[in-house]
């Protein structure tokens, strides 16, 4: 009986040694876990409306890198950063004629990280605001702004409205703001109902001050990552004085 038991033990040992050998080979053949890779993307560039322009020569940089890591877009708007350590990055974008802007929190943890969307950036707004007024008509607030140049259906202009309880309202001092608004006509008309104002935090009987600026269709607006400030880099600073209305 001893001989079969001895043979059985030898067989088990051979199987275990063979298994361990295979496991060791597999471990040696596995590639090491990556710690760096590439970040790539592409941009679309426009004038202050919806007319496409050349996508080249936009400088893209890694915020906070030292020395500065940067690339310049080619004719197709493409850029790439190679061999970046895994982590979370903030990308900045700049080009003459365009407002400086950012894309926050690009999560990089693969050999090739591509931006999930192809961002579109516009030039500084060429739209000035020469007059501004507001009027309560049948329970709605109508805002009238004259733009220079005057917009029409073939060549609309674009504006943005900032709201505040104070007459010191401006693009840095506001409690709420509109999306980019298409402005057509002389003056351009924009209607606000009480529900929209309530959603913005303004109640019946309160005085609301507004300031309007020329804006780009692709506004390049972003949130500054340190203080969380909303930044509107493409606004035209030639604007009419603030005006006010009472919420119906």
C-alpha cells in the first residue's frame, strides 16, 4: 500500500509544480500596469456668430504644469499631449482674437484619453449695446436692447443679460444671468414672465436691475476652478447703463 501512496504524492507534486510554473510565466509575460498616457482632442473655431474659421493655431496648455506643457492645434483643430502621468487635468485654450477659456477636470487614466466632446470656441463679441430699457406689459417684462450693428434674421447678433437686486449689476456682480440670446431688430426684444423671474430668485414686487452685453454665440464661458467664479471672456464691454423693473 505504501508504493501507490508514494506515487500519488509524487504525481500531486508534479501537478503543483507545473501549475506554479505556468502562473509564474503568466506573471512575467503580463505588461506592467500603466502610469502614463496621452491626452488628445480637437476644437472647432468660429467668429462671434456661427461662421466657421480656421481651426489651427489655438494654443492648448496644461494648467499648473512646470515647465508649461503646451501644444498648438493643426488645420483640423487637433492637439495632443504625450506621456502624461495619470491624474485629473485642467486644459486652457487661447488664440489671438478669442477669449481665454478652460476645460476643467479632464480625467486621465488610460493609454489614450480623448475629450468626450469636440469643444467649439468663438471670437470676442463685436456687438455693442447702445441703449437698454425694460417695460411691464400685461404681466410680463419686455427687455429692449439696441445693438450695434443691428441684428436681423440674416445676420443676428447675440447678447447676454445679467440680473441683480442692486444697481451695481455687471458681468462680475450678478445674482443670475441668461443664456446667450439671439438679438434681431431695432431694438431687439426679449420677454420674461414672472415664473422665469421666480426661478431666478426674484419675487413679486422686488426691483431687479439688469445689464446687457454683446456676447458670442460660442461664448467660451467657464467656471474658474479655484474660487468657482463664472467667467464670460467674450463679452463686449461697450454697453448701455443698467436699468431696472419691478417684478409683476
